[in-house]
C-alpha cells in the first residue's frame, strides 16, 4: 500500500472523498476503530492535529496518528481543544479510524467546511509533523501508545493511556527538572592530574580505567519497565525544561526497559561514538551529535557510520539509595550488576600489575580502540573519584602570527596571548596555542613579534583532529635547531 506521505502528495483530500464511499468525510463506511499495531522498535509516523469547530460537539481537537504501513489514521477527539502541559493529561475519546488522505490534507492550506451530517462545521490544520512512535500495543489496557515530537528546543513526549471507563487520556510525559530532583545537574567530580610516568602499577589498592574521549553524562534508571534516561551533567542556560536530555539521540535506549531489580538508580557514564571499524570517533564529533537536535543528531550518526553508546564508569544512586560515599569496590560491583542487566558496557578495569601495564601500553601505543587520552586511577577503599593521567604527545608546529592577550581586567596588556600555527612553513593556519608561556616569554613575543614568526614550537596536545587542529594545545619549548630565529 502506498505510504500516507505519497497519498497526501499526489491526490487532494477533496478528490479522494469524491472517489470513495464514506460514512462521513474521512471515515470509511465500516466506521471501525482499527486496533493499533504492536510496535517495539521506533517507527516514523505522521502526526496531524485538526482544530474542529463542530456544531454538535463544539470546538475540539482531532488527534490523528497516521501509520504509513497500513494507511490508517488512528484518531481521538480532544474535547479540551488543547494539548496537555508537561505532567498533565486531557481526555482523548477514541474515534473511528480515518483515512490518511483526510487526516493529512483536510484543512491543511485553509479552513474547510464539512457541510452536513457527522462533524458538520469548520476544520483547519493545527499541527502537521513527523512523530516517532516507539511503543504501541493493541490491548485495551495500560499504556497503549507512546510517541515523541522532536523540536529544536527539545523532545516533547506523549502517551495515550486507557482508562477504566473505556476512554483514553493523552498524557504529556515530557521530562522537566522537577521530575528528576535526584540528578546531580551542574556537578562533575574533578580529577586531580597525575604525571603518567609516575603511575605506581604495583599498588594493589588501585585500579586503572581508560579515560574515554567522549562526553560525561548521567544515566537515570527510573521505575521498572520505563526507558533509561540520558542527561548532560551541565546546567542549561536557556532550556525550558531545566535539563538537557540526550535520551532520544541514542535509539538503543528507546527499546531498553529498566528491570525491577535495578530501578531507581543513577549512573555516571561516558557517551562515546563508535564507528563501523569498532573504534571511537573524535570527541568533537560526539559533541556535535549531542548538541544537535534529535533528528540532526541521528542524521550525523548515519552519515558518519557511527553510533552513540554509553560506558558506565561510576554510580551515585543504587535502588533509591545514595552510594556516592561508598568504597569504589562496592560501587564497581553495583555497576557490573547494572551493566549486565542492561547489556551495557562497564569501563574496563585493570587490577593486577600485568593488567595495568597491558592497558597502559595499549593506550600509549594507540592500539586501544576506545581511547588515546590516558587512564583514570581509582582506589578500592576510597569513594573519591581519583586521578587522571593523560597522554599528551608532542607536536612541532610553525608560528605564523602572534596575537595579543586580552582579558577583562587588562592584565593581558603588553604581552602576547599566544600564536597561530601551521604544520609547514607556508601551509594553512590550522589552530592557536594560548597557554604554557611564562610572563617573560609572552611579553617578549609581543614586543619582538618578527623574531618569532617562522620559528618551530614544541607543543603538547591531547588530540590532533583531521583538520590539523590540536585539542587543548599547550606550549612546551622552542626548537633551537628548527625554523628561523
């Protein structure tokens, strides 16, 4: 059967109405309420809301969810003539299944009249958009259908729930900060930095974990049979919900249900991107995927052939209890229990000197598929986060331009803020270095700029991106045997 979008694009609703025998505009003669299909994986449907000013029923909304596979426009009347606010619901009275052509076209371009009979009155399109249906079942009880509308401001989530009187209620399930008060939004444990050459691999009280190059996020496991929820730890500046949610950018989460034995838990996870080769993609690409809208994020993942995935590295709440101050060994056991139940990776842990050496060698040699950043040091009997030991390779770059330091208090006046660099003497400028200079060096760089142009500087950086730019580059020293000066 042609999809609803195809039908809508080729024939007008009025023309189709003339061709088909219908009980009333948009309602086939059988006047049946067709059962919902069973859906366990996300599907893209069309959502239409028609504002219907009817002589008999009065002004109301007609909610249509159009299944492109069957062409059925599953329909409900909303007597309140509005959509519910987050956490609220409105009555949704099931209606005969309408035709997709009527649902997607009638009143679309301008108000249209139903001249007589059932529904006599004026109809105009209020909303017409894609929607993602990720749960539906034909049973006449419980939550019958879940669907999301993805907007630039964030996802809007709705559920149709069957009530005891045989009607449904449309519930706005969109999350807000008030519904997740236990999340530690705005807080990220700070790791002290440790020289990687001074790691004590023989320390029996410590373990090493890879330092993943991704995004620090919070994974909340609500009540049983709900989906896990993924949030940024950052405090949003202008977000109406008060939280930054990433759940719907990771489609695998939409088909996961929280088992009863691990419900009401909260994890700290690293959200990373994994390519088709099984290796992690650069952190800048992950940031782009997480900061984009849901639709654009998924498009980027498909374009890059990469998927976002979560790796558990800590836990703050276990079955409703705060465990953030418990020893790491106990928290690791909880993490592994949850990881097993969710089929989700827990960060690799190296316990013995040999395991630590092998992990460190794999990362420093660039053979570890998930990171080149370094390691995290945790201690069995301590609750503290521990230390980070980063690998910061040296790079030789050519100085192409000196820029002046600027800051609000004027402390940068009279000295350089750093330099722009290229990889060859006359190649394209690809980035800046702005840290690591002494006050004397920065002052002389600005005063005698010409002496520095063309010189080769040794800088440390965490990552070299494909563009040639370096991540978190810091000046180390000048090469005396390279470049000019």
